[in-house]
């Protein structure tokens, strides 16, 4: 996979102010003002409102060019004044943006002066440095929590309470967490508490200043708590509220992962039991108490929920073990979710975060190692600082069957058909983002059930087709119809089948052979072109490549490029509907060997599923010497090479440039390199016993007189069939002005060359995604067109 | 005290003075019918406006589907503009609108400059995606650290032989998205329109300007135009492409849907290529009919006029039954509108088709001419913010300039069709209607309480406040995943969506029964507290009856 270090394509992260605003929403009667250009506030309000389905009110200091040049103090002060006048908040959060940080605003200084000038100021102002370029929403969130604790005068008088610090968990999960902690008899201060402000009820009178959330008076008591429990795995000491309270006030700090997996809910319960709140009622007989002494056990209801969870885990373990999940999102979310997967025997094949997170790889590898013990030979993709392009590539390479994360994964899901379980911020295309449950014995199970069901649906809708494709060979019953037991045979130990293939090939059998090579018009043999090779390595003068390559006649046109997996699926499906589908060809839409990985992988997958089908490939020959042996090893028997000139001088008029091994060759140099490689490749193909066809595009005034010479040259390479095709002038191509060769001229040349080489006269100018007998393309159902790679 | 005064009452003296100028009531003395617009938003008051970048990348450039647009800046700006507007695009020829490209600047890039990263990103983008053209949009920090994106664009053109246009649309420029529209218009005019082959102008051909194909509106409009017999050369820019834009000068007439975001191009094309423009509106049944007739009138072709009437008749017949049904359902309701530049005007026609009266219309980023009509343009004073946005002048193109009509003929046409004219929103509103520029969060709530519209059409930022207040909301930026709303069929989609909102069963449950009706309550004989169970609710007959 190419690592695009400079271009982020489809980001798997947002910016710091987003996290900062979200955190401030967990504080009671708090309003936030973004110091910067007003677009930041507008964009973030829009994204949060869409996820939470709640009004999101964020003010802006609305800096314009003047503010950017002369400083934004005036605007920020005006903004604070207006915010206070209209909303009278108890807390004001000021989060800075890229603009404020780039011009070096001294926000704290401005606030100090502001306080001084307004001695009757009631609102507590908390400032956060949250430049968008300095981190993601994950960092913005924790920086804000830290700022809240640090910038609130703390009362360290012991109050017997417990601080619970979380990352961005859903309002519904927050409500669960509050209940869970309370059930342990613990009086807690939650920072933040998103439960109400981001998931409120229908109220006729809209509460302009959100009163849910943690009162700032409670934040001021955090230093007097008897402990802090921080539910965060990838913490940064400098931005950890728990670390601050521990360092400055000696509040003991416990850390735990987000309680999604059974073991992590257990761990949290263990901490809470250890902190010993009110002791619970009568012990149950079947409750397993493995945490602490017998007197400190989790409450009854908690125990019952745990047992239900365990019961469900046993019930669905068979399905879960088939899950190959790609998990993406904030580091803590990915960590907690992977812990859930592995304890259920599911394989996290991709674990990725958009944040820069140095110990992500190591910690995730540790988590996944648990399940690698019983999944053979897995090598999961784990990475931080990822974009969705990398995640998509990894998910395909790792054959993921479920995606888990935010709704931003929907584009991959649409493209690849891998189902997406939406369970993290943001969820923009579905409702219910605010009600997502992933925490606790029940919440973790709700997530697990969704994953399990996604896997079940996947199996349910595809397994018949897949099994049939893999194990059922119609020819078995053809050969021995009486023996029903022979209908199913495992392809791994399939019958020796090279014989019929050879026979068909040599005899040019119109039914079993290759529709191009058998030379019979109206042949019943069918072929399918799998459009997997997008790129091209040369520029022909008659070809305009925009997205599709119209390289070589009108081949090159396709309605979409497929991934190798999707191509396999298309082949397997096509085999069911098209009679005598003997040939799988790769003909672009670019050059088959300009994307050798996609081409070879496709052929490998098809060969795995079908030992008998003939392989054919069409190329300009530039990369042929490098790959011809690999192609032969996969069983390629039919090769088409385009030869439009055997003289570099003429070639130079046809090829604008040739990209070879990182160099762009133009003019005769390019044509010569192309020519040399073509013939080297053809020679090797002959030695390997391949059936070779040569295509020649007839370019009036350029190579028409040269055609007989081409024929003689290619004949020597072992070519068995020639296909002279008139150029199709394509608007905007360099040679479009030549116009289309007159058909009589084509016929004349074919007749002239017939003496040297048999001529193909039934060419149908196939598209790169054609399927069916020549000239009778079968429209594949649209479902088969899924999985486009571009 | 009228609604306007009540709303303003809460403000401090300074803010009062400022905001008063942005609000007017239609039908008062003529001297009060002037509105302040396109000035800075007040800090701290939640404006719904976006930034310059949003107007350039998000609105105008973003929909070009064959173009790879790299956002040069920190990740957020690019992320937040990713799929944010529902400008649909057919993907059959490939489309980059599903993608989001960013240089993802980091702290070190801000310190040491980001040009190198941008160059590299361009190289990577071109290698992988092979677009028709490349655009670079800059964001706040890029403008401040002084990366020369225009130089990078020129280098890119020279090195890769691909058109590359840079837009200095930093978020802090101007006072709203409007600045970004202007910057995008300038770039497109300068470098794209009129660079294609100079084919002869096609008879009865048009461009559709300021149609962003939200929810498929552009497709429905195109369908109508093509049905009559027009050739649509380019759409700016919904489901549009760079390729089409290069040929836009080959059209005979520009149809301007969204005046605010695209009038610069309409004006400049008039000067440079002689292309006339008319203001159209395909939102609303009667409006669509009028626009179709105006366009036919412009071409003056009798057959075309006849064909226009046939199409109108046929389209009307198709929707007749539904139109009557929804009209009956909606007549007498009132609506408030708060959208960007032109929708607050256009949708009044559509609402009127169904008997709904508009009581408030707000614009996010309009200029005075959008409210009062183009006649006020000479009187608009430039301020420091508008001066910062480059205004380019173009000259007639010697090769490509063509006049369809003489000035005398145009003068005649002006009397019957809105040729090069837009009368603005105010003349179309009934007396007593309120017009607000840059309506903010507080005012939305306050006007809602004062005017109590049944329907409030705006965006996602206000949607949930409105719904909590019991108003039917519909997002006119995204159509709440519905649409199209344009043309005849679109009008029915819209009416159905509004009726569905008004008659949603959920509203019936807003007030719980124990607040309105005598409710049967169960009293338990013993003291054991029991949870609320079905038994308690089902056994009222034996219980005492109390008024809750």
C-alpha cells in the first residue's frame, strides 16, 4: 500500500475545536466561543447537530481580515459581552482556532484584562489552546477537560466523592455509566456529563442555556474527591485531568479502558467495588465473585447483567469467530472495541486511528495477540495517523467482513459491500448517534450483537453462491451424470483437467475454446473481461485517458474498475448466467500490466476458485518481460499484444510518452523501449507455449504502409493470429484528426497479410468489462457491478 | 411594540443600533425600506454564517466532479466540507465529489511553511487520480503564513500540463460565504470559461448558473429545459464539470437561478462573450411556468413558445390531483424562511402555490441588491471588508464575443422579461412580512415566539430548536435527504414533505394526557410501594378519580 504522507485522502479525524466544544457541552450552563473565523463555529455546529439531533450553540469572535492582521482582542471582548448579555452563562469556554493560534493571540492575557475590567463578572471563563493543526478532536477533548479542572479554583476539602473522567462517550452510555457507578453506592462527579445536554427531551420551552451536565461547583470539588477514575487508555500526562489532580492534590488515580468488553466492565466494577461505596444486599448463589474480598462484590443487578452477557457470548461464539473486523476511529474507541472483539473470538484485521498516537501500534498488537493464538497466520493491519484510503486498502487486503466505527466508513462500505456498524461519532447518515450504546455489560453486548448480525447477514446472503462457486463444477456431472456423488468435488483435489483445456485450445473448439482465437464467426464460446487494471504506462496518440483508458481500439471502456475480490465475485456470478464462459480476460481499462498487482491477484483468486477456466490478457507489452513468468505460473494461455509499429521512428509518431521504471521516455526513445520490451516478452511467451495474438491499430497515414512489415516481424515471434483494427477517432486525442480508416482499406490489408498470418475478422472491439460471446454481450445485473474500485 | 421591536429589545444599545438596520418590515415608509447587508456579524451572537472558504470550496468549486480539489490547510476545514452539501453528481463518468483531499497541515508546517507539502500532495493526487483539472483552496493559517499557492498552481500547470487554479479563500476574508463565491467566480472566469473549442453557438442553448443540484434540483430543471428543446451546455456547478465550464461561452443565454453566488460570472460573461442573462426561478409551480415563458420570450421563436406551453400544460396535468390535495392541506398556514442567498426568496413562490404565507424571510449572506433589487447596486458603499475581495474586470474577447441582440432589441425585451435584472425579495413580500439580514440564533428563537409560524424552513443548526418549539422544520440546505423540490414534480415532493411534517402524529403526544384531561389514578390500598405496572393503569374503575 502506498503511504500518502502528504495528501490525506478522506480523513479519519477532525480537529481540536470539535473535541473542545463537545467537552464543554458536559458542563452545566456553559457556552463556548471559538476565537477565530466564524466558519469554524458554523461547521462544527452543523456536524454536531447532525449527529446528536440537538441544537448546538457555539459563538464565534468572527475575526475578519482586520482581526487577522491587528489581533482579535476587540472582537473577543465584544463576543464575551454579547454572550453574557444574551445567555448569562455560568461558564464560558474559549477555544482557540488555527487563526487565533497562528497570529499568536494571548487569549489568557485577554481574559485576564477582561476580568479586571469587569469586577462583577459572574461567569467563569476557561480558555483552551486548540489549534486545529495541533491535534484531533480526541486531544481537543482532553485538553478541555484538563483546562476545566486546572482553571477552576479547587476546594480540596475531602468530600468522599469519586471523580469519573471519560472521553467522548454517547449520552446514552453516559446515562448508563452514571447508573452503574451509583449502583455501586458511589457518589461521583462526572467530567464531562454529556447525558442531558446532547440528548435532551422534547421541551416546549427551549432551554437556551443547557442546564444538564456537571455544575462548575462540582468541578471545583474534584480536588477533594477520594479518587479519580479515568476511562482512557491513550492519555497524555500533560492533558490528563486525573494526573493533574493526583500531582497537585494527591487524589489517587485509577485508569481503565472504556468498559466495552466484558473484561473491561469487570475491571471498572473491580475498581468501583474496591473504592467501596454502600455495600449491596444479599449475595446471589450463582454470582462469581472474583474481585476483592467476599464482602465487596458488585451489586446484584450488575452481576445478573454480567451473567446475561456471558450467556450471550457463549450463544453467538460461532458467528463471532467468523468476524474479520476493520475498526477505526478515536484511539480509545478502537482499543476498547478490539478488546471486545478478541474476547469473543473475532479477529480485528484492521485497527486504525486518524490521530497521531505513538503507542497505538504496540498496545493494539498486544490486544490482538490474544486472538491470533487461534486464528492461523493472521497479520493484522494496525496503524495510527491513517486516512480512509489506507483503511480501505487494508480492509480489502485483509478480507474484512465488517467495518466498525463512525458513519464516515459508509463510503468504503458502499464501494466494497462490507457492512458497516455505526457506533462512534460522527453518525451523519443514520439517526440515533446520541443513543448509541457500547459501554457496560448490556451496551457492549448491544454492539457485539450488531457485529454478529452483520456477519450473519453477510454469510446468509452469500454463502450459497460462494459454496457453489467454490465446490460445484457442472462439468463433473457432464462427464459422469450417473454419479451424483461426484457432483461435489473439492477444487483443491480436483480432477486432472488440463487435458480438456488443451484439447479445446488446439482444436479451436467453438464451444470450449477462446472466442477470439478459435476463428469462427458466431462462436458460442464466451469470455468475460474483468476491469481491474486502472492505470496505463504509455500514452498512445489515439487514446484519451480521463478515467477510463480507451487504449487499443475501443477496449478500455468500463463502467467501473473492480477490486480483485469484486472481480472474482463478478466472475463467479457471471459463470452462473453465461453459457460456455471459458475465458477470463484482463484487458484494462488501462494496461493489464501497468497495474500488475491487481491483475495478478485477480487471476490468482479466479484460479483458486476455478481450475479450468482459460486465462487471457491484453497488453501493450511494456511490462511483459517482468511478469510473463508469473502469468504463466497462474496458467495464462492466451496473450494479446498490441504492435502498431516495429520501427521506432513510426512508433514515435504514435506514442506520446512511455513511463518505464520511473522515467518518462518520449519520442523515439520511448517507442524503442516499448518495442524492445514487446519483443522480449513475446519471445518468452512463445517459449512458454502461449497462444499469441497481435493487435494492430490501423492509423491512416502513419502506419498503414508499415503493416505488412509488422506482420512479418510478429510472425517470427510465434504469433498465431493477427487482428488489424481501424482506429476509432476519440475526440481530444492527438491523432483524432487522422479520421477512421476506411473499411475497404482494412480489408485490403487483411487480405494482403493473410499470407503471413491468419487474420481475425470477427473482432467486436470489446469493452474492458465485456461478458458473453463476442458481439453478444450479456448485461450483468447491477448487483454484480458492485465493488467498483474508483 | 411590534415583533421587530420586541426582538431587538433584549440587545444592548450598541447591538440594538447595529441589528435594527438589518431588520425591516415590508410595507412601511419607503425610506425605511433600506436594509443593511453584507456587513460584519457581531461577535458572540450566534450567526449562522459560514466563512469565505465555505463559499468557495463548499459551494461553488466543490461540486465540480472531474476536478480534484486539494484543501491546503489543517484537517478540519477539509473534513467539515466533505459531503456537507447534498450536491448530487452522477458518477458514471467518474466523480471526485465523494472524496476529501487535504494537506493536513501540522504545527511544524505552520512554522516552516506548507508549500513543499502542497507540491508533494499535488504530485501524489495527480498520480493516483488523474483528474481533468486541479484546484487549490487555502484556509486561514495558509494565508497568514504566506504560502504562495498561486505560484504552486503555475508550477503545477507547467510541470504536469494540467489546468490548476488556486483560490485564496481564507476563512477570515470578507464577512460571510459571499466573499468565497466571488473569489470562486473570479477564478472560474479567469481560467476556465471560454478555454474550450470554439464551436459555433448552438441554437437555443443555455447555461444554468447558480444551480447546485441539491437533492437533484438541477436534474429536474434540466429535464424541463431539455423537454422544451433547449440545449444545456453547462450547469454552474451542480453535477457540473470543468470540462463543461470550458465550453460555457458557447451558450446563447445564461439562466441565473441563485443570483447571489453567481451573478459575477453572469455579468462578466456578458462583458466578455456578449452572453445575455435572465433571472429565473424553478422553485415553485407558477415560478417555473413564468421562467419557462421568459426564456422562450428571450429567444422569440414561435415554435419554442408553443412547445413551452405544451410542456407546461402536460406537466401541470401530471401533478393536478396532488397539487389540489396538498393545497387543501396547507392553505392558511404560515411560514418563516431562513436560508442562504436566494432560497429565502425562491421558496416563497413555492409556498404560495400551496396557499402558505411567508411571514419572515432571512438571508445569511445576501447583499442589498438581493433584498432591494439590482437598481440599488450603484448606491452600495464599499467597506473595508468588501474592498479586500478582488473585483476583476474583463474585456470583450475578440475571438469569442457575440451579441445575439442589438441594444434596442434588448431594451424591448427588458420590458417583458427580467433580462439582466433581479428585483430582489422585498417587492415580492406582503406588507407586514419581516425581512432579516444575518438572522442569528437568538433572533430565530425570538421571532419564532413572536410570529409563531407553522413552518420554519432553514438549516440543521436551527432545526432542533424549531422542532422543540413545535414548529415544522425543513432543512432547505439539505432537504433532509429528500428532493428534488424544483419544477412541477419537485413542488409536489415539497408539499408532501411539509404536509408530512404538519400532520406528523408525534405532535399529538406533545402534551401528556395528565396535563389536559381528567385522569384516572390508582390508589393502592396497602403501603407497599410498587412500581408502575400495567395493572395499575388497567384498573382505574375501582379507583378514585382525581383531576391531575
